[in-house]
């Protein structure tokens, strides 16, 4: 019994793709509690020896032109039918229709595969159109998944391909994509991140205050300050004051006679007083004063 034959049996009997670690575990478990020197020897196999044996097994199938091949997928090793036999094998599963993607869906899926993880805004920046409906189809078919959130304003979702995507296209990882190294280095358009309040200009965020010198000009020399234009909208915060009424000028009857104001009264002890408290004097402010007779 050789290592090549044992590995072939393990891959063939596994109900699912089997990983290299699981193959090593099966070899070591078979070597426990036994005196068989072959099992003990095979249980000492290293990971490099197992990988080399699997590569030799692939070459054997390829050289013999078999209808099946040994392939390493994302989740392990398994036997798969050759693509040249697909037309006949498909007849065994008439109800299973092949999954077909449209051009926009393939284009969007390719952008995600080569630039994952990526935001929806960056995908739209490359394609130039909205991809809401396309992304929903890819999510429903388990070809892409949400990988988290980007450290950008708004924390947009990040998308990446799934293991089913690799399995469906027969890939071990994204490095097996055609021209992966070259296409991953090409600079593609990216979405412009939205502006944040912290990054806004202070002049735009802070209301401008009027200059005290401009609002309250101080005249220098004999130059008079220019009158400012009246504000059409009254300030709501200023208190409303009562209107100031200019006192009316006294009428002709109310104005004192110039001679009466200058001449002293005869019976008045105080020559500077213009009005006396004599009982004969009319106190009506509106009456005319008469000139006293000379003594």
C-alpha cells in the first residue's frame, strides 16, 4: 500500500471536498493502536509529502486522459468530471438549470472579485451606473457577501466574494483569477467620500461677525460719518420704545411780551421776577400782561 493509493481512496470516499489537514489527520489516526508497519510508516507522512503525492496523482489522471480529474478547490480536494463531458453529464440533472449571469452582473462580480473588499459607491464609480439591483441578484445567488463596514463617513458596507463563488468557478483563491496580478494593480476610479462637519472650512461653518470699526465708524478730523442705509427689517431683539414727540412752540398769546420780561413790576420787591403773586394778577397763562403806569 502506497501513500498515493491511500490518498486516492480518501478523496474518493469523502462525501465532501477534503482538506490537506483532514488527510493528515486520517493518516495519523490509522497509525494509532496498531502494529502494522505500513500504517505506522504512512502515519509519519508530512504535509509536504501529502501535497507532492496529490500533485503526482493529478498528473497521472491528466496523462491517462480520464473523464474525471483531481482538483483542489477552496474547501479541499475532490474528483470532478472533465469539462469536455459536460454535455452528457448535464442530461442526468435536467431539473438543474445552469446559473447564467447577465453582462452587467458579470462586470460587477468581476470588479468585486479583483478589488475586494469594496464598497458599493466604488463599484458605481467604476461602472458609472447604479448597481442596486445587480448587487441584490449577486447576494441572492450567494456569489458575494457583506464583509463588514468601511472606516469612512457613514460606515458604508463592504462586499467580497464567497467560497461558493470560488467553488462555482473552480478556483482555489482569488489569485487563480485570470491576470489577477496585473488587474489588481490597475488604478480604478473611486467614489468621493462625503464631507464631514469636522473637515468643513471654519469660514463656512462659523457665521461672520460684523467688524466693529465698519459698523461703528469713528469720524476723524472734520469728516462726517457716512449715513448707513436703514435696515428694512426691524430688529426683533431690540426693545420697542415710545415715539418721541417734539414739544409744540407756544402760540403768540403764550409768548411773553419782550417789554414785560425786561421791565420790573412796580409793587414787586424782587425786580428780577417777571410774575408776582398779587391777587389782582390773572394767573391764566394764556392772558395778556399789561404795562404798569409810571409813578
